């Protein structure tokens, strides 16, 4: 073979090899277009939810008019037929006010008009006034607010006027920010303990499924938290419970617990619940033993978006405090940390 032909053949092989290498690199490295498409998909999902929130807020027939009286509210009660029966009373923690002649009256959850009617009936039935006329005025409103926090357009405390659902509360906060996740965490007091609820907004807007159940009616003191997309929620017996960002497909359960300040002194490493979001839209609860992960007999789960972790507490300290995590369609995850 001549020298010129050898050089030409070498150049041809080098050219073909270069094209092949370039093709492989282009397939293995994510392009800015791919990242942009993922971001655009997330923004589109949030935009759809905000559109649904606006529609729900505009067309909802569930919102009743009128302020609902609650504990710590200060009420002025006027009986037009007798100035001696006119008084100003603060609603106690059980929802009662103490009035002249008729003593304790339960007004919790009533509108002022309904409270007026109830007091009038009690005065009449007690034989005190034949045809009483009562005015109830809320002097100070200390109750009936819900907190909406996190990635919403206007975080803050919002007054519960009548019956307000989760979607109503999110609409009051002007909807979700573009970087918001679609899983919402709700904290509320129940029987002196804390209860936490996990709700996926996608479930509410589905035509099938427990949408009415998931669209919870808000109670005074409830806290709604909307995390950033790709965050996981870590709660229970950890140093700093809260929402933490993950690298999808890389962050593990033990890494997330470390980000949350590690295990608390009262934690039970054998009672860790991983609440996992499945591809079909359902959730499952997986029990994880941290000791088994450390000794290599159990794999350290890699976390996905919308996952949540709850670390349990040692049983002998469980009587000090209580918290329950409830996931719709699954029941609850019990957790009882001691007081700090």
C-alpha cells in the first residue's frame, strides 16, 4: 500500500472514531434542554394546581358565612331588656362563657347570630324573660386562625370565617409558588397531643379516590406547610424535624436523618417509618431498622421526591408526649417522643 493511501485510511478511521465518541458523549450528558424540560414540567404541574385552587375558591359551596366563636375570644353580650344582664366574657378553653342567671353556655363553633339565638332560648326557657332580645359582639378575636407556610405566594396566618378546607386555605395564601412541591404537611393539636397529616394535592383533584377526605376542614391552630419540590419531610425523634432537599436518586434515608440533626437521645433506631410515594400515585409505609443498615443486612433506601421519614421513640418514654403521622388511605404512623 502506498504512503498516501495509508495516510488517507488513517484519517478516515480517526474521523469515524471521533463521530462515534461524540455520539456517546451526547447521549450520556444531560443537556440544558433536558433540565429545562424537567423544570417546565414541575412549573406546569404547579400552574395546574393553582388554576384548580382558583376555580375551587370561586365556586366552592362549602364556605359558610360568619365568624365562628372559639376559645379565648372576648364576647360582649347585651340583653336589651335588662342592663344588669349585659356582660363581657372571655370564652374559656372548653368553649364556654359564664352569663348571669344561666351560668355556663357553650358557644364554641357558633356564629354570633347562633349564639344570640341560643342565649335567648335559655333566658326564655328559664323563665327569666318572656321575649328576650340578645346581641353578641366579638370584641377580640383570639382564635380561629390557620397558618399557611412554606412555598406559597403569601405565607401567613389566615382567619377561619365559617367552614374552610385545605384548598380554601391555600387559595387564601394566593396559591403555590412555582418551585413548590405538591405534598402538603398539616400539624394540628388533638387531645393535648400533636397530629401530623400528609396530603398529596394531586389526590384531591383526581376524579376518583378519597378527594373529599383529603380536602380536610381546617381547625383553629392548624399549620399547613408546603415544601419545595424534591424535598423530603423528616419528623419524629430527630434533632431538627422539617423539610430537606434531596438529590433525586442519590440521597439515602440515613443521609436525610443526618441532615435533620441525627437521632435524638430518645430515638428508637429500629422503629423508622419510610412513607413512600409510588409511581401509581399511591403510598406505602416501609419499616426500616437503622442497625440493620449499619451492619449491612438491610439496604439504605434511596429517597425519592414526596417521601417522608418518621423516626420513632423508645417505648419506655412514650407516655410523656404524643404525635401521630396520618397518610390518607394508609392509617397512621405512631410516634411518642418525650418532652424536651
